[in-house]
């Protein structure tokens, strides 16, 4: 069952990338931007904790 879910998810992602490449690229760009912002926030937090 788990393997079937993984295959179905992969096929869905491939379908989305093939049919709407611009939207897919924008989505990936937004996700990477959010991850970068989260990492920067975490770095700022840790820096402030150890400067005290």
C-alpha cells in the first residue's frame, strides 16, 4: 500500500510538472524561498541566544 501511494504521488507530480511547468517552477521557487527565510530566522535566533 505504501509503495502504491509513493508511485501515485510521483505520477501526480510528474503530471503537474509536464502540464504546467511555469506553475511548477513558481511553486518550487516559493518553497525554497520559505525554507531560506526559515533558516535565516533560525540562525538569527541562535545567534541572539548565544550573544546574551
